[in-house]
């Protein structure tokens, strides 16, 4: 009934198994990949006819984490997986980016790749397993896919690269001083296709070494996929890339000079209008048959690319007149918004980001329900890309994959310089509003985010800047690496290479390749050129920050205190009664964790002190020999009970009230009276012994022997 094919290899410290032929047999390609006890099923289907009028490749990649994979029930009211989580969205992008350029040019049939996590051992992250399963499913599906690819994760500890570190090793990397890198690399047999990383100030050579190490480690996986395909692959789909060479020549003859003139305009809006007018003029010059050719848009794009790319490589000048390694003019401003906790406006040429910092308390931390467990995050970065930023009137909706991906890239870049939660007990939320875009807005978010947090008084280790690099690689091998690419250079170029970091090293690296990979030589040059650009941008940013920034008066103040864990129950009280009373009486927000760390937050310093004193009185122990101010709570024949330390009462014996004989304590005391007492000690039964007569009731000073009471 089943025609099963299974291949296994030893990869790192685990066994990697690829199997097909038993599950999802109606899909064009279906593979279950297992690493350790983490299993992901990838299913590929593609339409056998292209959609009419389609001028792009309609590839969709979905990655789904099923909670049953880790033996969990989803949270929420419906107890069912709902909209994609951030991890699912980011992983879908990770898989999409290296496979999309490897489909045969001209293939425009709708294609769907679905990856489903079936089992998770809480050790091996399923994202890389999903990428391998997707590549294998595509390779055996018969689709015109020029793979296979493979991917892996690389860690860096004590100068050694680590293949596929565990989930725990990579979780909250900033709190793990031994691990300095979380790098994901995907590539083919011959070249690297995609890089994504979170790093902690690694040098360019260390990063390049990690990429090369990853490319070496994925080779056995690629061989395993090829071995599977040799036995299980379907017949290749009958597809030939359309030949539109004659149409291209007609397009070129009709308007190459017009397109070249349009791209000579440096202003983006004027250039966009001129390019559109040039295309319209070309269409009008063509025959009716040529105008209806479905390959016309491809021919027009090829003409644009030829004009832009050829001029850059030949002349070393770009469409806005800059040299290859020149960064656009930069303007940095901070403190723009009066009521926010921190704000910055970062402008680089025609790219601009308004980044706002909000400081919150522990209540504002983001709770994340993940397959490998639940945890909280105290650093949030949200990126918004409205249509007006590119001069368009488009639909506005919830954040899409692009917004989530760009926001996460900026988040990774800034992680390395954040203060420890013990030193700065705030939840930090950054919001990057992209107000103009022509070139990397994610790197503008990094620069603006760094400035905004400094403006808010966040004690960053140092400033972080980012720059987007581009590549134009000609068929004859000539190439040009571009610093600070424009939108058109990204759209028509061969590489998007984003590098963020400090003056001391790289904190994030992201690379996407639109051709069949690049050589280590090109990557090394791009990294070196990116460092020059980053240092220049950091210099411009430093001009905007002068000295230490003051906290906004609108930001909460937070004070932390550590209490013994066995006192947590006393501070919280039955049903939370005590902690609610502290909050109501003091007016401060109080947050306590399982380790006994208490955060007290309020814009009002007096409220913080009041809450602190109330908590201290609960958890602290009275000190023998110390003098306290207390209140008489009960009078009895043999003395008075005084509340002197939080909720703690003690007895002042009638003989310890005054230096004279009293008939009854009520002769000098009444309930509610404030008195000053000294803690003499504790009796055999642990009862508190207090004295009033050894304390001057006016000054609160102890009366020494020989002094007149």
C-alpha cells in the first residue's frame, strides 16, 4: 500500500531522518524530517497552470507549531491554535527567503509549502528541521526547483562554533554570557543563500567564520536529500522558461534612452514618476500584440535592471550620484515628543524613522506561550510601515510578515547593548514609525531605537547603528558592493545584506540572495565595507547625544528589593490581601516574582518609599537594642502592648514604663498614644520585651545610665 523511502545520517550529535511515501500522498511532495525527537512534516503542492496576468511568482510558505507536538494544550478561551505566532511567522520567512530565488525564472504557477511541527523534544529547534523538510519535499515534488538547500543553526562559545545548539542554549541569549551567537544559515551545495543572526559584538572575521562553518556543516544534509530524491522524486514538471528575447529587444529599442534619463533623476518621487512615464511611452510604441504579451512586465523590469546595474558596475556611480561606499546625508534628533519617555527622529536620505520609547513595569512584560515553555520578555520592538511612507494610498491593517520580520531584525540588533534586568528593572517598548522609506527602514529603526532609548535614560552599553548593503553581480563575474542601498537598488540588485552593530562588533546580520549564492570573497568585502558605513553612522548619531540623559518626569520610577523566599507568602497575604493593601495605601505598583525580587514602581518617590517601608516592616526582623516609634494598642494591669514594627507587637511591662512606681499603666498611657520604645530582647518563649523608661520620649534618644530620666 505504501511505497516508503527513508534516509538517515548522523548529523552533529543527533540522527537526521528523512522519510516519504506514507503520509500525505496526494501532495506533490511530502517529507517528514526528524532530528532527535523533533519531527516536522513538509507538504508541497503547485498549480499545473500559471494564473493569467500574474507578473510575480505566487509562492506561499506556512509554518505551523502544533501544541500537541510538545504535549501541551493551547492557552486562551478556545483552546485551539489561532493566528500565527511571531515565531511561526519568522520561521515561514526563514524558509521562504532561500527557496524563492531557486525556482526557475519565469515559473509563475501558484505554489504552496506547508510545514507542520508534529513532535518537539524541547532540545532541537523545529525551525531548521522544517527548512530541511521543505527543501526535501520540493526536491522530490517535480517542481522546477534548482535545489536542494539545507539550513542549520550555529552557536559560538569559548571561540568554538557549535552546530545546532539546544533550545535552552539559545533561549534569552542576552542572559547567557557564554553564548555569543545565534546564527541561522541556509545554502545550496555551492553557495550561501540566506543568513539571519543575533550576535553579541562579534568581529567581522568571527561572523564570516560562522557562516563558512555553517555552509560546511549542511553539505551532508544536502547529500541526504539528493539520495532521497534519487529513489523517490517524481518526474520533473514539464516547464520551460518563456523566451521573450524578441519582445525585450523591442522594449529596449523603444525606450532605453527614456528609462536611462528617468534613472538619472536623484529625487525618488520625481524618478518614480519619470520611470512610470517612460514605461507608458514604451507600451505605446509597441504593437497591439506586444502590448498583450504576458511577458511584457518581465521585459520592462529586465530593461530597468540592465540600465541601473550596468551603469553602476561600469561607472561606479549610482542613480543618486553617490559613490559605491557613500552613505546618504544623516540627521539625528532626540527629545521631539514632550510627553513620551524618549523619542528620536532618524533621517538618512529619503528614509526616516520616528522611534518612541516607553518604560513600563513588570506588569507590562509580554507573556509568550511557546512550544518549549512559557516565558516573559521585557524588551519589545514594534515596527510600522504605513503606505504614506512611500507616497502611496494603500490598505492599512494589522502587522504583516514584513513588519514582524523587520521589527525582529531591529530587536535582535539592539539586544546586545541592553542593561541587565537587575540593573534596570524596566520593561522597554520601542515603536518605530517609518515616516519615509527609500532604502532600509529596518536599519533606520535600529539607529533611531538606539537614540530613543538613550533619550529615555536607558543605560545602554553603547550605541548601535545599522546599514544595508547591496550587490550587483554581472554574468561575467564583475560585481559592485553598494553601501546604504536605495529601494530601487534593493529591488533590482542581487543581494540585501544588513549589518548592525556597535563600534566593537556586530550584533545582527541578515542576508538575502536573489542569485544562486555569493562567494566568501564578496561577503568579506561586503562586511568590511559595511563596517566603514556603520562607523560613519555612529559618528553622526553621537552628535545627537550629549551627556547622560535625564529620566522623563512622566516615566515610572522603579525600586527593587530582595526578600527571603519564605517571606513571599507574608507579603502577598491570604488571597492577595496584604499586597493589595500595600498598593492601595501607598499608591505604587508592586510586582513580586518567585525568587523574592520585588519591583516597586510609581512616578511619585514618596509612594515608592511608603510601599518599601510597608514591605520592609513585614519581612524584616526587629533588631535587639534598636529604638522604635510605636503605638499603644492595648493596656492591661501588668503593662501595655505596643505595635512597634510593622504588625509586630511587644509588651512594655509596668516596671519599664517610667522610673517610678505606677498604680496602673493607664495612669500615664492610653490606647492610640505614640510612644518610643527600646527592644530589650526576647524571653524564653520568644515574646518581645520593650522598655519606655530608657528612651527620652521627646527626642527618641536613649537615656544613658547616670542621666536623670
